[in-house]
C-alpha cells in the first residue's frame, strides 16, 4: 500500500512538472497538441496538458545577430573580391519562423549570400568601395522583402570588410599616393598664389599710404609757404603803413623802401656778403631813387 501511494505521488509530481512551463522574458514557446500547433506560450507561468501537449520550439524574441563569413563576389567590371557581413534581424512571428522554414539561421545566411551577389554584381568596384551605406540599404531592403514569409524582419545589414585582389589593392594604393601628391602640389600652388596676392595687396596699400603721405606733406608745405608769404606781405604792408605815417605827405613810401633795399644791397656788396645785385636798367632810375632818399632825409629835420 505504501509503495502504491509512493508511485501515485511520484506520478502526480511528474504530471505537475510536465504541465507547468515557465517561459523567461523575451521568449516564447510553440506548443503542439498531438503533433499539431496548439498555441504560443508567452513569458511567465503557463500550464499545458502533460503527455498530450509538447514544446516544439523556443523562440528568442530579442534582436539577433548572424555573421556571414567572407564570400567571393564578382562586381559588374569582373573583379572578384571577398566580402563579409553582419545581419541584425528580429523574429516578429514565431509561428512562421517555426513552420515556414526548416532552419532559419541557415536559410537567412543563404538568402543573404544571394542578395549580396545580386546587389554587388550590379556595381563597379569603385562604387562598391565608396557607396557602402547605399549597398547596405539595398541589401536590407532585398532581405526584408524575402524574409517576410518567414516571420522575420531584417533590421540592418552591415558590410564589414571588402577585400579586392592584391594586384588591384596595390594599384589603388599607387593611385591614392598620386592623388595625394597632386593635392599637395595644388595646395602648395594655392598657398603661393594667396601669398603673392597678399604681398601685392600689401605693396599696393603701402604705395597708397605713401602717396597719401606725400600729398598731405605737399599740401602742408604749400599751406606753410602761403602762410609765410601772407605773413611777409602783411609785414611789408605794415612797414609801408608805418613809413607813410612817418613821412606824412613829404614823399612816396614805396620809393623810400626801394632806396632802403638799394642801400642794404650796397652794404652787402661792400662787406663781400653779396656779389650780385639787381639795379634798374636806366641810370636815371638809380639817381631818382637816391634823390628821393635825399629829399626824405632833408624833410625829416624840418619836421
């Protein structure tokens, strides 16, 4: 009796263990009843019928990553190169991912290789190397369309390495070196051109400044000379006025000043300080000037 009870208790424990399924977060379990799809067990505690229901598959609902090993592909210009990639995909329909494809990982890898050959086969080598983002977008669109029937959504695909043949790689390196040399020469020429332009602009500005300075100096010198002449004229006018006041109506002040200049010139000649003197053309003019001085000198004591 005790053995029977123990067997019954053991059987009930096994049935209980088989009827309770705990599903972790971000996972689902595909449940079949007698070999036919019955339902999907979500995350948490789930109860199934033991010996009738069974778990067909456990699906991870997180974003998954599949690596594509380096594969030879041929470009449109018949260049064979090795390309590897990484696929990021998400299972959106666990039922289709279980029943529509036998091996999801292997099928996704083969479909990626086919799309990779089709897309790169339409591009030249230069476009393949320079437009990687565009190639990634085309691959993702092609895979996303093809994997919809599997309940899979391709989030993105990234080309990791694109390795052309060795001889083409060496040619590309030489081309890059030549291009860098050309850019260096162009940059140097542009720098020299800019430097020459700056020097010419500097010389131009210097000439302009010098010309402006010379102009201002000439203007100031002319203004100074005009001011000096104006002052001399004013002084002479004042002298004439003083002489006129001194002699009154007894003579001509102009003749007095001319005679005074003659006397100063004669004094300079006598001392040797002046060797050249200008006299009137007619001797009578000299005598008239001297006579005027004499009359002036006679008239002064009478005053």
